[in-house]
């Protein structure tokens, strides 16, 4: 089984490196397929995400592709929301079946939302670009700041329950809030925000016993070289083929979990 997890990490890392699609939307369903308990799958994947994305933060920071002001606003909402969600799971701890049911449904909904974000990404970006005023500032006023904090709080709940959403959903939401932000800076900002969010949520799950350290090690052994080799093929496969295939897969898995 260890070989199976290493291969799974290699495959997910390769796809993430090639397409940029968030690893959580692929890794967590794979862990469920292997028979891993839903809570353990989510907790392990959260810490896995925080480790794999930490390297991305260093690269993006070096190239000045992170807006730390927006990152702080997102974290102001997401980190407390993640802690509150972990506390709620702690309260429900005696109800193991109930926790697994909540996590499975949250996972299914997050997968379907991610598929929508993948399919309609370009249309959403074009919509945001058309409707931003020519005089709008990059960061906007107090209303946009609170909207960003609220968006972070929503992501905090979704990501803590499902380990999914910090990538595709978070990036789309950020672009709708800050359409003047360059794409590279937007992606770097979301990755920088995802690291503390997934770290806090992952450690929270670890405190609840929802973490398999051996499983985490096997996933990392496979995913790190997978990300490297996948990144070498970025842009080689047509986006109009990859996007529907990935979205369709996520819808099938998500609908099965929900229904």
C-alpha cells in the first residue's frame, strides 16, 4: 500500500505541476478511494498542501508576486474561521459518523464548486475585467477590505472541512475582488494565503487525531518529483481538452459524495 500512496503522490504532483489545478481536489478523493477515513484524508491532505505550497511562496516572494496586504486580509478571516471549524469538529468528536458525513458532503460540494470555477474561469475573469471602473484603485476601500476578510472566512470553513477550495475557488474569488491585480501576483497571493490556512487547519486536524504521518511522508516522496516533471510539460497539452476532463472528473466524484 505504501507504493500505492507514493504513486498517487507522483500522479497528483505531476498533474498539479502540469495544469496548476489544486492538489486537494485530486488527492483527497484518491485517499478516499484507498479506503482512508474521510477525516484522516482531509487532515493529512491539509498538512500535505501546506508543505508543498511553502516552496511556491519562496519563489513567488522572490519575484515579488505576492501582495502581502491582501494576504493579511484573507488570513484575518480564514485563520479564525479554520480554528472555529476545528473547534466545532472537536465538539462533535464523539459523533464519528456525523463528522465523516459532514466532511464527505463538504468535500462533494467543494469538488463541484471547483469544477465550476475550472470550466467558467475565463468567463469569470472577463466579467470582472469588464465591470471594474477605470478609476478603481487596486485595493479599493473599506468595503472591499471587509469583503476580502469575509471571503477568507468562507474559504477557512470550506478548506478545513474538505481540504479543497484554496486554489481554484480562492483564486477566482480574488480576481473578482481585485480585477486590477496582475495574474501572476494574484496566483502568488493566493498561494501565500493557502500556506497558513492549510497549516492551521492541518494542525487542528492533527490535534483531533485526523492525521496519518506515514501516509503524509509517502505522498510527499511521490509528489515532489511529480511536480517537477509535470512543470516541464506545462502548456504541452491543450487547455480546452484538459479543463473539461478535469472538471468532469471532479463533478462525478463530488456528486457521488453528496448524493
